């Protein structure tokens, strides 16, 4: 990075941090800090919520992955990755049913009422791992625009970015996060448009939108994985699900549907950056946006970095607020050490500060971010039956555990390479991933219904897992 590039990139990072802190509102009470309400207790508006869901789920690593898949498989790769955003309307509809049918005020409360406290603890552990990974995986993407892993510029930019995001998150909690999300959404859309303005003239539109083959081994296997995971993946991400409980049910549902459709379009459009690289023979080296930006000149590279900073910032501040709520609000309630009153703002702020530093440790260890989405989605496949078929039971801890732990076990086996080759579907790169998800969802669903079937056949009362009470 030469002097001109350094001045431009570091200058924007500093201005971005100062502006976000100056504009973000300050929370004066716990209801505002943890639930996003204003000082008078009014909930988040529909369009603010829509913009927040839209941008907070467009992670820096996600748009990078979308572009990389576009470079590998053409529009098929972009379509496959963009399909994950269709899970947002799915999550919104399920949360709508949960709220209107059960009256639950959070997913933890819902799980406890239907499947017991051990189920909620297992779920809490899964989402905490997810949130932990969101810290370093997004800061690492930002650092990559300032230097290479191992260089001081890489780590310095990532930590400065973390510090700025932490500062305005501490100032306003969820209220600040949603407010800044609106700004970040507009900035993101503007600069994605600027990137396309530079890319489209260099290609024939028909070639850009038709590159790729709809064959199983050419990206369709990943598309099928995304369609399978859309019924489980969104539920282990409190960045998304926390926003399902901050407004009225119908308002929330509309926001989820619109945000999901907009996200699908935005991510697919950004994947065309990778398709451009594919058409023009640009070596992406694991980071298509940066490679394309460098090939088009300083302005394009700067636009790419702005896209990454805004998408990473919106995700990181949401991660901090979700960590604060999970550890300061939800877990104490689960442990029966808190009543209905929200904890002080200081408790949530302390959680944010700890994870701002601890959460970046994997970045310094050089952990790969590109498989995070598909692997984590596989490990939580057992959540799909839990949230889709909860209406078949009023109380069944074993249904949760047989489904959830089976999915987690299959995800672990896939990660360490112990799944038999016979499980693979097709011969593409994602053949094994598709096989594990396809067979796994059937196995997990069977596990969910087995206790219900046994109860119906036996018509007996049986103790639940240790720590739970009541019948299956």
C-alpha cells in the first residue's frame, strides 16, 4: 500500500468511525440498550427494522464468499449463495407463529416451555459459538484491505475497526446498532452501485448474466445445500432472531420478508464481481472483490473496501448487542437468577468489551473464514424439525435432543472427514456437504418424531433427560 492508498483507506476508516459514533443515539435505559426502543419506549419502526435486518445479515465474509463463488461457478455460484437470504422470510414466518401461538418473548423462552432448560442451554451454546465466530471473521475481512495476514497493517486495521464499532455499540446498544444499520444500508447500496458501474461496461450484460452451467457439479450442489439449510440456518443467529421480537408481529413479518428478498437480490448482484473476474481471467486468490478492485484501479478498490467496512460494521455491532443480550439477559433468566427486570447497561457493556478482544484471537491464529457458513449451517440442521414441527407437541425434551445432537454430530463428522463416501450426492466440490445435509435432515426429523410416536404407542409417562421434568 503506497502513501496515496494509505491516506485514502486509513482516512476513510477514521472518518467512518468518528461519524458512526457521533450519529449513533445514546441509550438512557436498559429497554433501549437491549431491545432497541427509543427513550419513550416506542419500538423500532418498520422500515428501520427492514434496513437493519437487510444490512446486518450481509456480512463482509458473505459478500466475499458470494463473489468468490461467482468466480468459480458463474451466476450459479452467486445464485447458490444468495439463496441463504431466502431463509430470512422463513425465520420471520416461524417467529411470527411462535409469538402468536405461544406468546414467547424470545426463542430461549419458547424452547424452555416446549423442550426444557437443557434444550435452551444447548441452543444458547450453539448461538454463542456462532456469535464468537462473527467477531473475527468480519474484522479479518476488513484487515485484508489494508495488508496481508502477518503484516502489522492487517492486524492494526482490524483492531481499529473493532474499537470504533465497540465505541458506538457501547453508547447505544441495540438502539444504536439499528440506527447505524440504516446509514450503513444506504452506504452499502450506493457503493455496490458504484462498483457495478465500473464492472458492467467491461462485459456484455448477456455474458455476465448467463455465465455458468446448471449442473450438479457446477454449483447446483451448493444451491441445494442452501435450500436445505434455509430451514435451520437462520435460527442459530441471534443477530437475526433478536430482531424478531422488537416490534409487533405483523410489522416484524413484513420487515423480514422484504429484507430477505432485498438481501437475495443484493448478494446475487455482488456475486457478479466474481463473474467479471471469471470472464476476464482475473486470478482471485481467495478474495475476488479485492482482486477485481486492484485490476480496475484505486477507485474500484476503495469502493470495494467501503462495501466491506459497512457490511462488516453492521454485522459486528449487531454481534456485540446480541452477545450482550445472550449473556446478560437470556442466560441469567435460564439459570433462574434473574426476574422479569432487565439488567443494567453496564452488564451488557462488559460483555461487549470482553468479546471485542477475545473474539479476535482466531484472526491472529490465521483461521480460515470461507467455510464458516456451510459448516455451521450443517451442524445446526437439527434445529429445522424443532422449529418447523413444534406444533406436534406441547412438551417433548427428547424430541429436541435427538434432533439437535444428531445434527451436531453429523456436522462434526463432516468437519473431520469421517462421513462415508457413499453419502455423497454427485461428484462436485459440495457433493459430500449436500449428501450430509440431505440425509441428515431426514435422520434429524426422524429423531424428532420418534419420542412422539413412542408416547402415542405406549401411552405412558416417562421422565425427560436429567435436568428436565415431566413427560415426553
